[in-house]
């Protein structure tokens, strides 16, 4: 295969991956917005904040810097207030 063709193929694949990730992030955001519109305010149960959960929250922030704290809380299955505390360093 011609080297310039390989480089073009790699670039096309990288562009497609970025587009897919953008679409995925948009779908997650839309899902969260729709999820938050449900009626009723029942008690929400979230997982306890363990050292592993703290690492997970920090990992999610590193991997998805554009995510809101609400999105991180949803994916980590913890309260948004705990996410805030973790990211501000109030929970170690």
C-alpha cells in the first residue's frame, strides 16, 4: 500500500472515531436531560463513596473533561454533591 494512502486512511479512521465519541456524548447528555424530566421526587439511592468510587469519579473526569458533574454522578451512580466534594478535594 502507498504510504500516503495509509496516512489518509488513519486520518479518516481517527476522524470517524472523534465523530462517534461526539455523538455518544451528545446522546448521553440527551438521555440525562430526558431522565431528569420524570415526575415525582422519590428517594434516590446511590452507592456509598468508597476509595474505589473516588478513583472512578476522578477517572471519569480525566476521560471526559467535557462532562458535567451530573453526568459523572450518573455514570458513577453517586450523588452529584459527592462528585463535587471529590473533585474539590473534600473527600479523599
